[in-house]
């Protein structure tokens, strides 16, 4: 019965994770620790496994639907991986309380900024780096093929570096920051941002999941139903996102950002 509840919960987390490009981990950890009273170490390990599972489950569908910008994803991983290394090195010198407060305030501000955007935006010119590296692309939208350009590539790369640092410091997936950077700074369509983020988080989470596995924190009775549920939910979420209006995806994203930001601020104040 316990495993079945975990499976059902993970399906919901995988659905939201694939829909918003978050990886599901940001939902799995609070649910496992608060609702099922799972030890935080095992919850984080199961979360990392679920992030890889979500990315794997959704990535195939997104690639098939031509939503993922593969070339851009590989390029931006340079910033994310570099940031994760720096974050790991400085983690012992920074108090977690200030990080949680900073994290929460930043997410709340980002939610308000994203709420103000009423229409999907498409850039009509490339940054020189995007032109040289051929980072622009196209995707199907409402039966039409829409092309898009990529702006502010250095700013996006720097934002990915920051996402990697915060991911390592806070022990969370950086899917939110990846989507915000691609949607806000680089002016990518929200669907492309979510799909590309899904591909990227799987790459960065694989190494961390392997480390937890070697430490013995991956419990099969927890990680297995969570991973299976995440895969099922991510496939459903990937299919739904293709047909869902971009405006609705943005509203859901704002709600998730707001809830997580309040949780982070409360944890920082404690």
C-alpha cells in the first residue's frame, strides 16, 4: 500500500515536472519528507533518481516533437557544470539560512515578473554567439512551424552558472533557473525552454545520483516506485504540453514558483 501511494504521488510529480521543465524533484522531496516522513537523505537520493527518470521519459517525446534545442542544451551545460563545481567548493563557507532566504525572494520576484508577461514572445534577431554556433531553431505550434532566434547568450550562460552554484549549495534541481534564464534572458518560447530544461537536468543530476548511490542512500523500496511513477507522469506531461496553450503553462509555472518561494522563505526564517 505504501509503495502504491508513492507511485501515485510520483505520477503527479512527474506530470508537473515534465510540463514545467522542473524535473519533479522540487515536488518529490517535500512530499516524501512532510507527507511520508522519509529521511531527508533518502528523499534527496530518490529525488535525484526521479530527476533523471523525468528527463529520460520526457526527453524522447520532446525530441520527437522537435521542441528540445539540443545544440543549445549542450552549450549551456558548460555553465551549469562549472557552477555546480564552484557551488560544491564554497558550500561549507556559506550559511544555509541566507541561501534559503535569497532563493525564496528570487523565486517570488521571478514569479511576479513572469505573471506580467501576457503573450508569448519571439526574438527576431540572434546574438553573434548564437549566429556562429547555430543555436536558433524552430518548433511546431498550433499546427504551424515557428522559428525563433536566441538573444543574450553570454547572459544566459552566466545565469546557468548561477543555477549550477545554487543547485549545488541548496541540494535541489536547477530546472526553475534554467527555464527562467532561457525564457527571460535568451527570449526563447516557453515550450522550448521547458523541453530544453528537461533534457539538461537529466545530465546534471546523473552524476549526483551516482554519488548518492555509492554512499548507500538510494533505498530501492523508495526510489523504485518513485522512479516508475515519475516516468509515467513525465510521458503524460510531455504529451499534454505540446497541446497546451503557452499562457496556461506560464500560469502553472507562476503558481509553482510562488509556493516554492514561500516554503524557502519560511525555512530560512526558521
